[in-house]
């Protein structure tokens, strides 16, 4: 049975409205309401994903989607939700990241004031899911706002006792810049509505061919700036390090795994479906490609020079967003394979790194790299999980990112784009540099080190995640079906993954 | 291009320009938030004017409006942008409220409303000064 | 401290802002101002009131104009779009307001911890304000209720009505700085109204069309233009009215700062 995709939105909204009511009775129990909501979302999205893979027509150029309408009118008259293969996969991945964060942080005593962290984490996920699956441009804006408002609140919730107020700095910056982003997007929506008289993305794509190039170009500019801010693309990401530095690890995970990814996918959706066809040649995709590559280099370089562990992971996430964007915009089978595999690897490894970093943190202090010194001596489990996730992020086999980079290099090399290949090598070397630097601190044992105990939920969840990453890295053929569908969605042909490997 | 378009679009975009200038040149959080609300107002006005059709009535039928349900087509303006603006106004309000609270929190902790040390640089690791 | 910005230092910002606005201006001028762009699909020489074949219309705005009264039973077409055709957006919008109100309360509770000790002195309001507010408050609330009850008939609706009610409460807070509505009551109204909105949406999943937020009773009750008409639409607007009213009141209450 296929569930109605609208449940992916209705369930978290119900849970969100229920949470304050339950909190009036028991604050402790209220924190489980969002967890249950996210679990239910996970079940729905898993069923949707299963359906997408099983019911697919295996013919060239066709792929299955699951659609749903709201308000009782067929699109374009009512708002529709469309779960495409990429949307289904990303939705599932984002919900799993949210589940990881909620399960791992449910025991923390940080918040005796109420279940706000859990509730906002769930709503950020719901908004991100909505952005990915909606078929209506203005509805996408509404979901973007749900995400950025819950993101602002998440960023403002203090870590520990919030002594230095770094959380407020990050939150104020994000509140301002994300508001600017959304009004630029709204201006672009006004322009596109004026030019095409519709808001339905599919219908707009049909009509956009006849509009003026300058109008399409301006809309493209506004959309790239707006979604680029959410997706942390250079040079629009000045706010991001402050948020990563000042907030809790859960917030950082949600920004890097959910909010940024949703911004990225929404940008791709708007640019590839609506705007690229309206412009001549390949200009839209070229902007995204080089924007992505530059973001990758700058992000990894900044991570390399970073002295605070949270900021380091934040910059490394920015670099990964750039890499994923570049891979998608490179296009072709290789590009799409690379993008999806890198995204999966990032979704698996980053929550682990953030949660281990969070477990090591001191109260409201910046986290200098020296906290890692002699981790092997303090806690063997933590050190192994840390090393595993860090190497997975770098792309040491068996890791999905290894295969992702393999396809990316073959794609770039296949088009003889040697500048791109060179830049990608530079970025990867920088990445190897800082991860090596971290491992250099982790590995040596120190006698005087105090033993450090990882909370049991973190251990279990991190173990599951690392094991999953290793499994997918060792047997990437498991992902064949769904990635092929994504390639079809982007209009390419299928490579047999198992055959290549 | 008619004169009305010049007045409407020109005026609205000047308003937006004021907001953008405010964001770019001010570092005081309250002023930046004011600039954001100016941009929000401008964008809302843009949305409404996109739906305007000259000489048409408001999209309400019956009562004293003189428009009955069968003759709406061709006699009233496009209702969609008006509905969108309603949503956008509420969203703008929510954003402003949260930004203000973040500003209050920032002020209480640091005693300052300046976003001066808000880094676009890459290696700004300095502390926020108390 | 005064913020001193010399003119030449803000020149680049001014130039960038004007360039941005000029780009947008050129783009928007391409979108003809005041032209009936949504009516391109109508036959030439169309006169208002003529029959049209709505089957062939693909532009949403035009079809809403042609079919709205029939499909939604609402006399106010903007309400029809807000609550019915684009009801999903409105659900999101209500959620945004809810998140903001909840978030403001949650974040202020972290700020308040620090200045618990500094109790501020409150100046008592003048007699005229105090007594006058008591006189006007019931009327303001009545007007707010009128506006959201008639959302499907006249300009206004749940959002406007809710904001009117909250403005009345703001007046009350100015007149009675020490009193306030209970956080608990506000929170209960807020959540219940939100659940009612989703519940009314789920009614659509249960009834004929099996679609979330569908208004399957549009033509069943009353005529277009009557108070009791438009199916679930006024009910949704009543829920929104309560929700917006309580949320805005909550926002004002929380931002008042001295807690209660």
C-alpha cells in the first residue's frame, strides 16, 4: 500500500501542535512526541521509497513518481506533492538524520525548559521534506520559511549555559540573512508568476520557454542567491560558521544534513526544471558547477586552517555542499552517480562526527583541536568510531564517497575538463590534510589521559551509522536501483554499477 | 510601458533599494532588521502589483459589490497574488519577531548590537568581546 | 553611541543597491503592468457574464475566477484561494506563526534567566487609558470575531480577525501592565486551534474525494453570500482566527518582557 505523501507533512505538524499541549502535563514526556512524529515520518518515507523502487517501469527515460494533491483540485489548480526518485531518497536520508539526532540527544539534561529542541528539529525536517517534494513554487517558499524559522530557533538554543552568547550571534546572523534570502526568492516568484501566470512548477516549466531572457536571467540570479544562502554556497555562507560554532551539535547536524541539503535540492529543482530551459546554452548549469567547485575548495581550505572543531566540521560541510552541487551540475550519468553517492556518504558520516564532537565538548567553550589529543587512550570506542567516520568522509574505501569521487573524476576526465579535475584534486588533498591532522592527534596514547565514557545511545547510533556506511561502501550495488532512477529523472542513461566496480 | 508602471515598479524598487542599502551599509542589528522589513514590504507590494489589472474591482462577489458570481471573469483582478501576499505578510512578521528576539539575546550577552565581528572572512576565530 | 557613516564610505552600498533595483526594474517592466495577463485563454471579444468552457482553461487564476463560487461556495475569492485552493500554504503559514510564537517564548525564557533579579518599576497608566481600554476592549474583540466569521463574505478573514483581537489585547496590556492572560490558556487555545485546522483537513481525507484539505461540503449548506455557506471554509477560518488571535496575543505578552 502506498501512503499518501501528504502524511510526510501532516504527521509532523500534528506532533508539533500536540507537543506544547503535552508539555503542559509532563515536560519529560513531551520530548518523546517529536521523536514519535519523526519515526512515523520515517516509516512513511520508507514505504514511499520501497514503492518507487518496486513499481518502476524499467524502460528508458521513464521513472515512477508518487503524487498527491491537496485542497481537492488537480494540479495546477491545487497544490500538489510529487515524490520523485531523488526526492524520495533525500527525504528518507534527511528523516534518518533527524532520527539520529533525536534518539542520540533524548537523554540530555540540557533542556529542562521544554521540548523545544526536539520540536524544532522535527519541524526543520518537515520543512526540508516539504521543500524537496512540493510541486508548487510558492509552497516551496512556505516550507523554506518553516525550515529557516525552526533553524533560527535551533541556532539560538544555547549549548551548555551559553555563557559567551555565541549562539545568539549565530542565530541573529542567520535570522537576518535567511530573511533576506527568502524575500529575494519571493521577488523571483513574483517575477515568474507575472511572466507565466502560474505557480505550479511543471506548468511553469512548460510556459517558461516563451518568456523574455532577461526576466529568466533575473529570476535565476535571485533564486541562486536565495537558495545559495540556504545551501551555504560560497560566497553566500558567511553566516554558517558562526551557527556551527555557537550552537549544539544537534543543530549543526541539522544544518549540515537537513537544511543545507534541502536548500541545495530546491535550488537544483528550480534551476534545472524551470530556469535552465529558458536560458540559452548551458549557462545556468555552468554557474552552478563553478560555484560548487569554488565552494568545495574554499570550504576545505577554511576547514584546513580552522582551529575550532565545530567550525572545522562546519567548513567541511560547506565543502561537501559545493562538491555535491558541482557533481549534480556536471550532469551525465557519472555526475549524478557521484552526487548521490557523495550525498549518502555525507549524510551517514557527518552526524557521527558531530555527535562524537558534541559528546567531547566542554561547557560552552570553543572546542580547540587539542580535545582530540590522545583520544585513543581515553576511549577506544570513541576513537575507532571517530576515525571510521572521518575516513569515510574523506573517501577511504570502503566508503560511498570513494565511489562518488571515482565517478566524479571519471565524469570530469571523460569530458576532458582538466581544470575541474585539477581543482577537485586540490580540494581532496586539502581534505586529506586536515583529516590527517586530526588523526595525528587522535592516535598516540597518552598515559595521563582521563578515561572518557561515550553515552550508550551515541555509541549504538554511531555504530549503526558507521556499519551502514561501510556496508554501502563495500557493496554499492545495493544502491543501484534507486540511483538509476535518479539518473533517469535527470534524463541520462544507466550505468550498471556492479559491472563497473 | 505606461506611467503607472513607472510609478509603481519604480517606487517599489526604490524602496527595496533602500532596504538593500541598509543591509549592506549598517552593522547595527536593529537597523538591519528594519532594512529587512523594508525589503519585505517592497516585495509584498511587488506581488500585489503583479496581480493588478487596470480598471477591475476587488475579487468579491455579491452584496454591494455589483458583481455576481457568474460574471467574475473579466471584471475583477487576479485573486492569487492577494492570497500570496497574505501569507507573505504573516511570514514577514514571524521572521521579524524571531530576529528581534535573537537581537535581544545578543545584546544581553555581549552588551552590543553591532554585527561587526560577523565574519565573512575565513579565519576569524576571535572571541566576541564582553 | 552614534553610528557615523560618511557618505563616500557608503557609496559602494548605494551603487550596489541601485544596480540591483535597476535590474529588477527592467525585468519587471517586461511583465506588463495592469494588463489582464491571466485572461489570455479567454476568447477574443469576451464580455463578462458570457459562458466559458472551463475545461480548456489551464491558467489557475482564470479558472479560480470562473469556477470559484461554484466550487468553494465562497463569495470572497481571495478567501477561496487562501483557504481552499491554496489551503496547504495556509496550513504552512499558520505553522510558521505557531513556530515563531513558540520559539519567541522558548528563547526569551533563556534570556530571562539572566535578569531575574532586575525587577523593573512599571509606571501606572493614566486613568483615561485604563478606563477607556476597558470600554473599548469588548468592542474590539467583537469586531475581530465579526471579521473572521465573515471571512468568506467580505474583505478580511481569520488572519485579519485574529490580528484585530490581538491588537485589543495589546491595548489591554498597555492599560493594565501588571495583568495578563495566562500562558497556559493561550497555549491551549493555540494548539487546539491548530489541531482543529489539521482535523478539518483530515475530514477531506475521510470524505468523498480522499484528498487532504478538500472541501467536499462546498455546495451543501446555504447559498453563496450567506453566513452559513461554503462548507468547511468558514470553520477553517474560525480555527485560524482563534489561532492567530492567541498567537499574536502570546507574542505581545512574551515580548512585554517582565514575564508574569
